[in-house]
C-alpha cells in the first residue's frame, strides 16, 4: 500500500478505517463483501473521510493485528483467511488487511445469519445483499447456472416439440442451402443434455432457460430488450422507443433490426453508382445484443437496454462480470458463462459461435472497419459495451499515437466522476470538486487531476484563480 494509493481514496476494492472499531461488525461486513466479490483491502490507521494517515500506536499495532485476524476467523462463515501486513508510512504505522475473492460464496457474518448477514461491495460502499444478489452468490458458489435450474413446472411433450420446431425453423432461415442440409432438428434429448429440461419420473420439468426461450413473459417480466433512439449524445429526449418481447432469439433479431433501421447511413459514390453503408458493421451490432441477452443476469429486475445516440450505440445488460473475469480477459476471449443452457442453444442456432468468442469478434470487426475499439464498462451491477462510429481526439495528444482512440476504458471510475463534475462546471476548485463528489479529499482530487492532465484528457486554461478546466474528450 502506497501513500499515492491512499490519497486516491476508497474504491470498490479499498476501504479505510481510522482505528480498529470496538464493534468488529463495522469492518467484518466489509470483509464479507470483499470475499463475495473480487477481493479487496482494508487499511486501518487511515481516516476514511479525510484520507489522512493517522496511524496506530506502535505499542498497540501488533496486538490489534492479532485481534483482527482472530475476529475475522471467528466471525465469518465460511472461514475467511486474509493476508495481514504491518506498514510504516510517514513514520506512522498502519495495518493492511487483504481479503481474497472467495471460492465458497456466499460468505456472511455468522452472528447475523446468511439472509441478513451477507454483504456485497457496490462502488466504494458495503451494502446488504438483496435477495436476488444472494441467489446469484449461491449459484456462483455452487458453480450452477440459473437458466438450468428447475422452475418446478411440468411441460407437455407437445410444448417441447413446439420449442424444438421454433429453434430449428429460426436457425434454418439464417443458413445457406448446404448448411441447412447438414442441420439436425433439436430433440428432447438435446434439451435434456443442455439441462433446459429435467426428467421427474414420467414427467418433463422445465428449467428457467426453457421458459425464457419459449418466451414466457409472465414468468420473467424483465426478460425483455428496451430499445431507444435518443436525440443528441446524452440520454434525454426520445426520438423512438420500442420493447422487444417473446422468445429470446426473436428478441435479439427484433432489436438488431431496430438498430439497423435507425442507424445513420453513409453514402459513397463509386463510378456511376452510390453505395449506402451502415456506420457500424452489422456483425458487431448483432454480437453485442446477443452477448447481452446470453450473459445477463435474469435474477436482476432490470431489462437489457439498447440505446442509439448521434455518435454511438450502447448495449447495457444487468449483471456485473463474474469474479474471475476482467475486461482484459474478455478481450482475449476468456469467458465465464452465466447461462450455460441458453449459451448452448445459441451456439446451435449460430447466434454465437463459441463461448467467449463474442467480444474478440466485435473488436476484430470494428478494427477491420477502421472504427474506434469498443468501450467495455463493468459498473454498479451492469455491463455495457459501447460502439462508436465517430469520436474526438483530445486537443493535446503528445502522449498518444495519432490514431489512438481515447476511451473511458483508459480511466478509473474516480477519474470519470471527476471529469463528469468538471463537464457540468469547469470553474470548480479542487475543494469544490471534493465537496461535490463527497467521497474524496481535495488531495485525492489533486492526484487525479494531475493524472488526467498527464494523459492528455484534461487541461487547465488560464491562471489558478481566474482560470478554468477544459475536458479534452467526449464522455
């Protein structure tokens, strides 16, 4: 832990405590939240409001470190074994507790029980897990897929055959004559192998995935795609909007058609003829929507959103990335499939190629089209992919190659927040920015402002008192 990291403030993976609280539950909740997420660090001896290193008395630091270790071991279920280190910064002693991401989720505060004692990390705060979050944690801890869980309803053989027919007919309509000849219609046994059906004696029992593919909207009211066209580059005035319902594969096709019909066209004249082309490659649009539907969390009461602006397409799906997947791993094709049965069905239908292929294919297609690389964002329980067809380089580009697309992927969450505040009011001082955000000190703001200027994303115009900030990138 460095002084610069402390000045940068708390985050999803970092929390400060001025001292070791007498009521241990005040930090045990955060230990549990880190174990239920991607891990994290608690630093004792740093004021959580000012981020000032106050330290812990040298005569007490070893005893308090032992107390923290014993308390964590005895208070959490399943057991959590953190790494505890003692450090000295500016001649002050701090205790650094690093909690790994757990493999036996959900973790909870033993004295509170699993229902009320399970906590998760949201941005820089620790919150009690909502019921759907708890279900997600249970499934992830057991390496189970939600769409393969039984819904407890028997289905008739006629219903199963009807779904098999729909899947086959939809797929046939997208294939060449040669491919159609080689395609075999899915069967009951196929759906059983994908765990979309289960046998209970003589009966067939539907899974969540079976109903979703069937288009049972009464069972899953949020399993829809909200599509909209907005005026300008911000979410405000609607020009057009539409909700896509029904079987998941039909929703994907409808949303894709919505985007292509409303996407601006660029025209080029070659010889005597004019050629019209969409500003985004069709395959990248389809892959983005299919990826959202396939990998979203169906436990979260929100819908997939497909939004068109004057300069970009945003596809947002409910559900953060699984704990072992990062944005960089996604780019390389690594995947942790949340809905395995639906994914297998989509592979059969050629909606997706293989597990983990979607994001690399989108990057490749955008690059081949001479467009900016996609922007991936994992934030506050949602995942978003943004495809730009036009963008602005910062006016200061000394740190970047000429054709380098500056995107929000190159910034931390706090840097984005600071730029957003400055975008609203470019005359704010460091202290005013800190007060507006309410989660960072003026020194922390100074640290981030310096980084943003070094990256060529922010510039100071005029003097320290009379000048203002200029954001050099569209955000």
